[in-house]
C-alpha cells in the first residue's frame, strides 16, 4: 500500500486565550489521508475541523503529536498545498484573469505564461469571457469558481477546503459540488474537505471522518462506497446513500447534542 499523503498522529492543539487561560481545540487526534483520496471531515461547531486544516497546511503547529505531509514532518507552510477558505480569498482590486494568474506569477512564471495558464483554468471552471471582470461584478458562485481556479492552477498535490460552499444557495451549491468533483477527477490531489453538512460530505467523499465535540478527536471513520463519477443531486436518492447517512448520523448526532448543550449553558451564564 502507498504511504499516506497526510498523517496526524496523536495530535493535540492548544491555544492561549485572551484571559490568560488555555483552550484545547484538538486532543489526541489520529487520522490519515491516502494519495488521491477525497476525505471529508464533519463534526459539531467548535470541534476543531478548521484547526485540523490549519495544522496540515502548516499555518499552525501542533502542541503535541506529529503531523506529516507526504512523509515529511510539518514545520511550516509547505509547497504543493492549495487552500480554499469559507470566505472569498480573491484580491478585490484585481480582475479575474489577474487573480487566477497571481499564483504562477508568485512562483516566478513570466506574465505571458501566467496569463495563458490562467485563461485555461478560467475556462475549465466555466468563466470564459469573464477574464476582465472584478470580484464585485461576480455572483457568489462565480467568485467560488475563481477561488477554485486560483488553487488548482498551482497543481496542488493536497487541496484543503474549509466549508467553501456554505454561503451559496442550494442550487448554486450543487453545481459547484459537481464542478469540484469533475476538476478533482482530472487531478491526483488528496482532498480534505471540512463541512457541517453530512449530506454534502457523503455526496463528495471517499471517506468521512467524524470528530467529537471539542476538544476534537476522531470518533469514527466511514467508507463511502458509492460509485463514481457522481452527480451530487442524484446520488442522494440511492438507497446506499441513505444507509451511509444513517450510520454516520447515529454517531454524529450525540456530538452535536453535546455541543449544543454546552453552547446553551454558556449563553445562559
């Protein structure tokens, strides 16, 4: 078997609070992601899903345990990792073309080459003809397409996605999910996709990892043995989809209730 593309072994992450205390976001978390695998991570609010992505990317370092990417310990921000955030990460003063070309330009590509590659990726995400538009002239779904092109143009071996479609309407979200699967299928990237939406996780992923209420650790891992290629809207009607959903929700529900009770009591204090 090939070595994991991403490994987290007994990882704990603590943060200092403004009042001088210590907040533990993750505790003894162990998980891995295989090369080319699409792995979704679900869990209640505050369970450390986004922190997990930050540790893999090198934006944060583990307080204990070990994080390895492509066999090497993570000691800082590494090359070969793309990151798609929940909020738009486009430059508002740049056109679509210049936004998508920014990555290649940063890595030293000449302007003409960077723009040629950018035009290719803009077409791949369905935005041909919008190269000269600015972000404020685009819809939310179109800005997400720009974000995907920005990340994928750099040929990332690992793609980290933090609830990238949560702000979109249902129809646009479904279109973007299908777009993501089509683009991912044309690459060999390993994907870690964080979401609150269990249906989205199952529709997209090869495997779903469930985290406990914070401090987060792995409660369960579930294979998604649904056929590919997938149509996100249609795959949800398959009997097997419902079976997988029921199995995961039976574990996730208790963690969501724990998190809800904590938030309710915290708000009452």
